[in-house]
C-alpha cells in the first residue's frame, strides 16, 4: 500500500506533532521523524485511525509504542477513540527517516 504521508501531514499537523513526541527507545528519534507513522484519519465522530509500522516485525517495544500512540491521540480535543493499525507494507527502511535527521545521524 502507498500512503501519502506528506499530504496527510498537512491535514493533521497537530496530530503528527504530538505523535512525534513519542521517542523510539532504541533509536532516540520521534516516531514521525523516524517514518513509522504512515497515516492518520479522523472521522466526524472523533474516531482516529493511525496506521503505523515498526522498524522490524520483532520490535520488542511494539506494544508500548502502540499504547503510547493511543494515549497521545486521546489527548487531542477532537479525538474520542483511537485505533492503531500496524502494517508491514511498505516495510520500514532508513530512507523513511526524515531527511534532515537521517543526514545528521547517519551521514546519508
């Protein structure tokens, strides 16, 4: 599946900002900057659906990250409920890290 994350970020900038406050404990980078948040949708009833991935299917902190995403989203005034969908397509890779962060930490 191809997610238009850039367009989606302009629709929900505050939601992406609050999710970027969640720091991946292994890499020390916010989930959005890391490229783990693929898409956010919010319906008229305040149900948010966050589509995300992990750096690997065996991510040991996956359950903690999804719980943190739900907690942060429920802090938003327009959100009444939140579902987190973890997907593996497209698989995460280093190219998904925000370019400025990637250049800083990886020298790429």
